């Protein structure tokens, strides 16, 4: 085993094979080590997130290295029959790679029983391995920018089905009409780890065995509390809260507010629990009218705030203060002078639909309440008992503006050793421009000098975390934010320290990032795990 630091509370365990990886996952799931909060299995690795006040990477590595990999837990699940129309664009290329004709590829794909080893990349995306083995299909050299939902594909030893339209580099061999992810089902993911899958021709008669389809029961909305009417949304306004931690088995990252400290502060000011849903307003431009007396607060990126009364009078008001709106009053949120995202909370809390335990809108998974639209009526009254309002909260300092440079602390790894020494020097020596293609999934960066890899083989998919700096083939990094894919196939050269993630979520396009290494590439191996070695 190799133990590779990811950030200040996560590390990768790298193993020799998928079998070893699943054996260790089963062992740690059955008899967990103290301090482990979440484990994300992948092709050759486990991403382990732990509580640093309870344990350390070195302590866990020493204990995990002593685990035996000879015993597997029970991974048998329901048999799901998937009808496929074998019309994929890459089917001829796959046949050529395998040295057989197209019909033989289809026959082998259908005669194998495929077992779901783990999930990731997107909600409902299952990595399936054949019971007979023998599949080793390289990814496409140039990924497609859009793969249709339901596409059946191959990559490496895996077969997978894209649950929604998304970019991807797997080889497409067919299409299915079954929904891999459906929130109308009690269990949204059709395929979970342990499930077995049999592929058949779409016109074949077969019995479909799937997960329960019980319709979700939505919570009733209160009807007597005050409301607010949305008059303008700006670039984008979404519901956000603390997100969906612990949903890795469904292929979901945590998501949630980009600046959780600002969200928590907005709630504290009006007396709500910290985790209550807020409006996340990107680049200002939001306007709303109160239809009854409400108390609001606005935090995060500093914006000019205007209160327009029902009589037409206008007043400039401050952020980070409780603000009372009477019926007919309007709040106007201007364009931020620094930062990117502002947060609006209302006393007693917004009433928002919870999906899988959260009201957060996940832009990658397309999960959670829809983005706010003009004309939406926002209901209040989720928390009938509130604390006192606060008058002493202070706005943050140091949020970057367009054209300015912000420094983020990073931890080298887990794949720093895949890059040249010069690449690591370039990562910290030059500034990285945040491009307009950035979003809640990640910041796309551009530097004068790209990062060169030392190893050029394919990296089997492995778990990623918020703050991971992934480097695709073009050598220009992507800094993952909270809506990032759960697993990724490009090497991660470093990760932003967790205490700088809120700051990263406030960096606007046009600002420049410089990286500061606070921990070098750290690797522990096997029984020597207690000897902390840095390369």
C-alpha cells in the first residue's frame, strides 16, 4: 500500500488492484478505524477523509497497512437487466482494439455479468467490472464535450452508463432508455455498489429488476408566514446550505454554499441555525419585494444595497446587519466591488424543499431546487423559534477584485510525482488567471507556462475533494470547487487547504491566483507508515 496526502484531512490509499481496493473498503466498512468520516472507493485507490482532532494520516496509515486483504464482504445485490441498442459511435473502434468483429464485442458484453464496484463521476454513474475480466479499453484521446444520457460505454476494465448528458472520454458502444438516476424513486440511483448487471438487446424480452419506485413525499409548505416576491435574479441566484456530506455511495459530492462562513454569518445575524438555506447571489443584480414584515441580512461579497420603500423612497443600507422590510419594501443588491457571491438570509428561515437531506443546488448533478426565477414567491417560517438578532458581525477583509492577485495555500499531492520538477516550480512561480469558463464546479485557470507531466499513462479514476487542482492534458489546471465530480481521471498535483476554500469560492473571473505550498508531497508506505517521509 501507498498512502498519499491529499489535503490536511484526507489521503489516498493506493493498492495493486481493484480486488485489493474493494477488499480494504469492505474491511474498513465492517470494522472502521476511529476518526474516519468517509471513504470513497475507486479503481485502485480509497480516498479517506478523517477528523484531524481524533487521528492523523500517519496513525491511520499504520493501522490500515496491517489490514488483511484476503477477506471480502458480501457484495451481492439485485440483478438488473439493462436493454441496450448497440449503435455506439465507437463500436467499430472498440472491435478493432480488441481484434474481433463488432458482433463479437456485443456478444462478450452481453454474456458477461457486470458487477458494480463503486460509483462516482456523477450521481447514478456506476463503474462495472465483468465477472470474466479481459476488458482493457483505452479512453478516447480527445474527450467528447457532450455525451447523451443513457450512453453505454467502456473504459479500461469498466463498463458504465452516463446518467445525464455530460462531457466524457469513454468509448461509446450503445444506448439505453432506462434512467440511471431518478428522484421519483425512493432510491434515486438504479445501480448501487454490489448490484449485478446483465446487458441485453433492447428488443429482447426480459424481466426488468430495478430498485423501488416509491414516489417521494414532499413536506407541506406553511401558508401563514410572510413571503417575498423575486423581481430580478442577476446572473444566477440559487438555494444553498451546508450541502450533502456523506452521499458518496450515490456518486454525489458535498456541494453547498461556495462561502460557507458567509452563509453561516447571514443566518446568525437574523437568529437562524447556521445551516439554514440561504439565497446565493452571484455577481449581484438581485431584487425582491417583501409581502409582509420580514428581517433579512446580506453577507459575503460586498455589494451596494438599496432599500426602496413602498412609498418610493430610497435608502442605502449596510451588509452584515439585520434589516427590517415592511410590506411593499424592496431590497436591491448591486454588483459586488470585491468577491463574487453574496448570501441573503431571512429571520425564521426560508421554506425550501429538501432533496436527499439538503436544499443545495448542485450544478453538476443537476440536483436540488431549481435556480431562482423572476416571479418566484419565497416562503418564510421554517424556524418558528429564533435567537436574538446580532449587531456586531464584521464583514471579511481581503476578498479579491478583478485584476488583483490572491494567494491560496496548497498541499502537494496526491499525484505530484506524476509531474516534472519544473512543473511544480511553475505551479508556484507564476500567476494563474481565473478564466470566464469558471463556475461552481471549478475554476478554470490559465498560465503563461503549462504544467508538464513526467508520467503519461492513463490514471485510473480516483476520488477527488473540494480544492483539488487537477491537470488535464493541456497542462492548464482546474481548481475543483464544491460541485466537483466525485471521481476524476486526471492527476491532481495539489489541493487547496480547507481554510482557504471559502476564499476560493469568492474569486471572480479576471482575478489572478498564486499558490503557496505549506506541505510538500507526502508518501507513506506499508509497515513504514509511522515513518513520516516527504519527497
